[in-house]
C-alpha cells in the first residue's frame, strides 16, 4: 500500500488552485448551489478541489445574486488574517463553467466521536456543551451538543466576525493532520446580522485572551491600510467591509461570545 501524499503547503496549494487545470469529476448532490468536485493539476502536482461557479448560484432574497463565491474567498482572507487556519486555501478564478471560487478539498478523517452531535436529552457527556433541546424524527427528546474544544471556540469567534449564516455540523471537518476546518462560507458578510450556527455552547462567556488579541489585530487590519482590507474590498461591497469592521469592534467592546439574537432563526436548517 502506498503512503498518502503529504499535504500541500499553503503557498503551493494557492499556486495549484490559481494556475492548475480543473477537471470536473462530479457534483455534490445535496448542495443547493452548483458545488463541483474536481481535480486540479499543474506542473506535475495534483489535488482535488471544490469549484463553485457563479453560473450555478441560485438567486436568494437576502444576498446579492452572483456574490456567494466571492464571500467564500473573503472568508479565506479573514481566516488567513486570524492565523487560525479555519478555512482551506480558496481562490477566485475562471474555470470550466466560468468564474467562481475554488477551494482545496479537505480529506476528512473519522474521529472517535464527531465534534457536533445529538444525544438523548439530559445525557450531555463531560467535555461537551449543550446548544439546543429538540425532538428527533421519532418524537424523542434530544439535545444538540458540540465539543468544548479550543479549535471550535476559535471557529465560533471567526463565524461571529464574518456573520456566518450557515455553520452546520457538516461544515466542520477534521483534516488528516488534526486541523479542524470550516467549509461553505457563501452565506456570510451580510449587512444584516444573520449568524446561524450550531456552535452556541459558549454564548455569553468571556472571549479567550488569544481571541481578543486576534480581534484587536483584525480591527487594525480593517482600518483601511492592510492586505486584508484591500482583499475584502475587491470581493465585497464597501458597506459589507465596514459592517465587518463594526462586528469586530462589537466583539471587542463586549468581550464575550455572542448570544443568539431575537427575531430570527439562529440555527441553520438542517443543522447537519
């Protein structure tokens, strides 16, 4: 049996995604927009990726049409600025079906337990945090939970910054190297607060010191004199960049994980 290929370093992955030849091999049937599984090859290096062409986006009432792929790339730019590696390498480029986002495929591994799960009501195990009490398809009482894990806590802060409206349990992936990745960030950076996530377990608790440090750096980066600011201005509207800066400021001022807002859904559907 041959050994698995070593993971690509980030600069090499970006080079491959930007310049490589994309060959579509399939489609993620459960996705609401065109989400294409593809091979990408350049200069003898190959990998798999997820290609989301603008041409395959369905119109939405609450996001400008044709912008979801750019929001995917904007989420990667914020991920890079945090240093947390929340989002796999993602670029904007032309592909076989036109312009769209192209993201490195993450080979997720089976864990001893998932990081987001459902358990019988009242049976939250040690090291886990409850999110929501509900009923399952059979009418049984259950609780949605997630692991009390520093990697997920960083992801929760990241989601609050980009106002991620679609953090499903299935959008949290554990890579073969132990890194926890988040995917599917097209529904982010809205002017109206839409944070919908399964990672509410820390709501109202103080932010970790390292998260505060990262938020302070983001606030500085978003003041108009940084690589991050320039990148976001190419991908989002001026108002959306300004709103992102405001969200960072709110997190710093309150110093706590956000609480669910009133007047709208706060858990994505379906949650997995």
